[in-house]
């Protein structure tokens, strides 16, 4: 148990006041993220550190847990409330679930911050090193959040900086988790100024934090200032954004309208003929085997819309017989997939297919399906009995076009995903394609944040990202995480983006070392906690 005294001589604040401060801390942090960009809100970490470790009370561990949970719940309510819109697509059947889903998701994710507050309060020292411990504990639980049950690493604190900005460039060194540790440590340091007994040390620590922040901006500014000539050798890509809203079910007429909307944009004239056409995730609402079968009007129409030699990347889904022992009531397993096809003289030639590896729990698959299915929880999963996980990621071969690593929707949240594909295949992709179906989230700011997260995958890997969505935001992102001027389509816009694929950069330090730097940061936090424990033990012996 930590013997940390109260930070001031004043009596403990009232419970209502503490609750309000906890909520303000979490809300402030959430408002630091795009599209708000209120960076001072990150000082909510300083308030959270103070609330979880700097107040006295009869139940300090329990109090630290609830304060962390309140801050986390407030943060995730703001960060993820847009899932409400997904239930309005079929409001008559599922609209009633929306408030419960939002509340359950936010309060459930808030448990990670609550656990971080408890563990921090249990092991934290009283001096300046508690900042290091706090950063390590909170980032550790954020890492768990990003991996447990497939994980949900939405809006990691290190991704609060706008992708492509100077501070965001540090992700090329340490990845989003390392940048999370550093961001939390810098933002939490001002809490030390509240300790009147150690004010001078607090000032010194804040100066160190200011120097670290200046280092983030300095490194990023230098990296962004290095201009690299654009070569004319890269292929021209066309992103198709039809601006079609999500609908609960398709008739023959709406299916045909959807296909034609994609085909019309695909065949639109261009100054230079595109080499690669990219449609969004699940662009065609049907199984590949159905609408690409020989003799179907859809296959003939797609063939006619493409020029010879053009490659089409289209999202969709495929099925195959379920393997023995698999939970599949209809005898089939479903895969959320990206298919690459080339228009040849004889028609469409399949090049490769990628099956989504990271699935959204309760959105694309049902964890513990054998036990939860009888409770009808599978109603939250919209396709068949849910999707199955594909094999671990590998780049897709596109014939003579550059090798590409697909990220289907949610996979753009995962640091190191593309790096893992390069390790497994032995080949580094030249670019990343991120197809997504953000139409589920309407005009909320969820798609804007999704775009920002995709930009971090570009920074980490030093690879450009081409992003295609049905309703926005579609964009071409360079290898520094910057959305290219004039090469984006916002929410509610229909059209195409034609652009030459930006250059890849040499492998970044993160690409070479993975999360090694992040691991060293966590070891530093563990060492700070260990030294504090030794110091307390020696003090107790005296």
C-alpha cells in the first residue's frame, strides 16, 4: 500500500466535486483529438494523476479505481458515441439498442482506465517518478485494450496529435504506443506542481516535460522539412466514393443502383488513365461468387467499365464450407474480403484475395459464440452468423503493380499491422490500401477520427495510404501521414480521386525495431516503481 500523503493541507474534496473533476479530466482528453484539436485538454492526464494518487481517503484504492473509471467513461463517451448512428440504419429493429450500446461500450472501456488508476495508486511513489509510473500503467492498460478480444485501439492517447503534424512524426520512431507513453508522461507532469512540499522538483520536472515536448515538435519539423522528389514511375490510382448511405437490406433495384453508381464513377473520363481502381469495403452488397460468376450482368458490366490492363480492388465478402467442428449453423463461414482483379483481353482475371484478419468484436463476429448465441446477442452481427478471421496479414500481389498491404476498415487502428505482414511474407509492401464502410456512422466525426488513425499507420511504416470509403472521408495520404492537398473527398461527397501513388520512404525505426522503444519505456516505468518500493522498504526498516 502506498503511503502517499495528501498533496495539500486542505480537507479532501467532496464526492460530488471529485466526480465532476474526474469527468472533466476524461472529457478534456477526448477534446484533444480530431476534429476538436483542443490540445490543452491533454492536461486532463495531470488532473487524473492527481485524483487517482494525490488525495487521501479511507479507501484510496477503491477511490482511485472509480476516479479512473469515471474519467475513462467520459473519454470514451465522447470518443465513441458515434456508434449510436450504426443502430439508426435499421432504427425500427435495432434503434432501441443504441443508447445501451453506447453506454455499455463507454463504461466497459472505462474499466481499463479504472484498473490503471487502481494499479497506479497501489504502486506509485510520492515523488516526481510517479509521472513515469502513471505513464507506464495507463499505457500498459491501453495496450491491453488494443489486444484483448481482438482489441479496440480507437483513439490511443498518442494519436491525439493530428496525423501529419510535427508531434505525430515520433510514431516513426516508437509507434503509437510509445507515443502514448510519452504524451501521457508530458501531459501528466504539471500535477507535480500541486505538491507544495516538493514544488521545486515539480518545476524542474515540468521543465523537462517542456523540453520533451519541444523535442517532439523539433524532430517532427525536421522530418517534415525533408522534401523528397515525386517520381513519375508510380501507378495512377482512382478512388471511387459513391456517397451511398448504409441501408438495412437490399432489393434487386437498390442492388442494381449500387452497382451502377460504382460503375459510372469507375468509367468517368480522366486526363490520365488510372492503373488501379479502388472501391470501398463491401462496395457490392453480395458475395463475390454470386455477382462475379460467369454470365452474370454484374460481371459483364464491371468488365465493360474497366479498360484493358486496369486493376480493380473491391471490397466484398466471400463464403466457403465450414471446416469440421466450426460453429456455423448454416454450414458456411463468411470472410470480409478485398479482391484484386485485372481486366484482360478475355475478361476479368483474379489476381489475389485478402481476408480480413482483425474483426470487430460484436460488430463482425461474436466472441464465445457457442455460449452467447442462445442469448440472441448475434443480432448485433449483421452478416450471416458473423465473419471468420482470415489468416495473418500478408501483402497482396497485383501483377506488375506495386505490392500492397490491405487494411480493411478496423485494421487501420492497429500499430505494426503492416510490419507484421512484411515479416510473415518476407516482402515489404510499397503502399497501404485502407478500404472502409464508414457509411455506418453517417455524418458524425467517427470517420474523421478514422482518417486520422489511418494516417498514423503511414507514419509508422513510412508508406503512403490510399483510403476508400462509400461516404467519406476518402483520401490519399503520403508516407508522412499528411492528407495530400486536393486529394480527399469529405463526408457527403460523391466523386473520384485520381492521383499518382506517393513514394514510400525507407523503412522507419519503428519498422525496423517494432515496439522495442515502447518496451524500453515500459521498463523505465517498472524501474521507477521498483526503486520507489525499495526506497519505501528501507525507510520502513529505519
